């Protein structure tokens, strides 16, 4: 890992880097960047690079718009592709105020604050994400369509098509950037893919997800395809999730593992599950932040609907994969890849920590397929549902002070404002479904 200023400057010079992208994400998870030339790099590494925060959605007002980018030297990476033959590098940045304090509206800084809370208790969180996406064709003018070539399904081996080619290229590119790819396969729906990279600590994984999405989109484009992380692009087939495999470590040991327990899970693991379940409704607006997200969270497509956990079944919110020992982990299944990775990981960690601090016992695990259970039994077992719409999720977030605290007042308020507007815009539009059902009927 290159992490000293001098080493970065040397490497950038040696490799003929012409441009450096200084990256950060806005509160909605959109990757932003300021490109600088090599001669500006020393200034950037001295945290002297100013930008106008008022032009970034959800950041600050015009009158307080001077903000600074502080590059994290450990994120220095060279992009394997070279526009016009020039090497381009990137650095991921934290956003700071003009007075040198961290900007509380910076999602990366927000995650760092929750990580510090975990560290104060002696815990480090590791996260391994499984992001799914669709590859669609573009039309003659380069606009994305909803068409795919392939008719393949889960793990299918098909005659090599455009999608397979693009995916192979994505994997190779990610590897060149230092990602360890653990699996890459076709998913259930036509045109749907998944690439899994190795887990890392919470902050590194959030950075990796942001980078991953950027690489997948870029490589797709180079193959004349459009990659989308939209959660449910097509009604009636599977949507795209981003399951997060979570573990906690303490003093080099997996804090979720206890060989003496029936399920070989520790008390800490049970409390963590308890916290995730207690705050599931409150955190969903963050992990599933678009109106479209809720079209994925419906029965029938391996996406969760019910707030429950299981050591076996894939229908509930949390599954415990069979691995134990150092690999003991929880798979949280509701996040989708439209989420801001920094905020999603921050709220999951916060929920789990709240479970540990307040000793929240989880309900009994559900081993049946929840989708086959009768409504009366679900009610009798006290199984609640995830929010059914973004509006409902925002109402639940409003009622959850713990999740609000994780976000901090700035992000919470800006997020709420923007997302309520999004809901209202959607609510007042006339959708294709209405035309099909009502135009001729009335
Ligand atoms: N696509 C499913 C989802 O929306 C997950 C499918 C799977 O990985 N088993 O979460
Ligand atoms: Mg998977
Ligand atoms: Mg999958
Ligand atoms: Mg999974």
C-alpha cells in the first residue's frame, strides 16, 4: 500500500499520471470528483484543495460554500484504463469545513464516527457486499434500453455473449486495481450479474463499493452496454440487491462465534441481530433509498419482506450463512445497490451496536419459508414487515432516534427533505399502469 505523500508523488510521476481524480460521494451516494493535474497533487495532499460545496446536492448553502477535500493517502489507485494514453489516478477524500473541522454532512465522515463508536467498545466491523446489477443494451443514439441479449439464469454457462465478455473485463479491471474477486456469476434474471469481492473493514468496503460501481459502469460502457444498479428495472423478474455479510472482530477473534452455543453464535451476535431487527424499519430509508427500491422488496424474488432472521432460510431479512469460526457472519439481505454505501454501513453498524449496548434479545429464529406462512401465524409470531414504500420508510426513520443519531442532524434533514420531494413527485405522476387500467375503463 502506498500511503505517504512522498511515495504517492513519486509513484504518480514515475507512472506518468497526468490527471488525478479527487473523489467523494454526496449524501445520495452519487460519486463526485474534481480532476486535478499532477502539478496540483502536492497541494491536494497538503489538504489545500478548496471546492464549492454549494454545487453538491445536500451539502451546504451558497453563503457557506468553501469546503476542503482531504485525500486519504491509503486510497491512491491508478485506473487501469488510459484515456488518450495518459494514466489517471484517484484519491478518495473526506470533506472538511474551511475552519479545518470535519464537515458533518460528509457520508464518509459519518461512517467514521460510527466506526469510532464501535472501536470505543473494542470492535472492528468487516463487511463483504454482494452487489447485483443488470447489463442492458444501448440504442443507436447510445441511450440505455431495457433489452438484454441473453436468456441465461443463475450460474448458467451460456455461449459467450456481450454480457459475459463485459463481466470478465470488469473482473480483470477490478483485480488490476487491487480487488480480490471471490465470485462472479450470472444471476437469476436475464441480463443480471453479480460480482463479489473480498470483505474488508467497514470504511474500506464502503470505498470499495463506490469504486466498484464506477468501474462496472465504465467497463460496461466500453462494451457498448449500460450497467444499472437500479434495484428493480423490470417488473416480474428478480431485482438487484446488495446483501451485506457482516462480522465483528475483537482482539483478532470473531466476536460472533461461540463454539459452545447451539447455533455456535455468541451473545454479541444475538444482541447484534436484536439491534438490526429493532432498527430494521428505521434504517430501511437509507439501505433502500429510492421509490423503486420497494418494488424489489416483494415476495417471490429472494428479496426480504419480513423482519426476521434464520440460520437456514433465505426468505427473511437476516440469514446466518453456514460458515463458523473466523468466518462467522450475518448476511443482511435488504440493502440494494442504489444505497449510499457509507450511510448504509453506518446505519447497520449503529443498529447492531445499539443491540449490544442495550442487550436487545432477538426474537426466535424462523426456519420455515416465511412466504408460505399464513398472515395469522406471522402476526402470532410478532413478525413485522419492512416498509412497503419509501414514504413509509421515511416515517419509520423519523421515529428512530438511534438511526437519526447515526446520520447526524445535517444528513438526516437534507435526506428527509430531498426524499419527501422524491416521493411527492412520484406520487403525483401518472404511471403507465394507470393508463393501462383506467384509460379505456372509465
Ligand atoms: N436478487 C435477489 C435480491 O434481490 C437476491 C438473489 C440471490 O443472491 N440469491 O436480493
Ligand atoms: Mg451472492
Ligand atoms: Mg445474488
Ligand atoms: Mg447473498
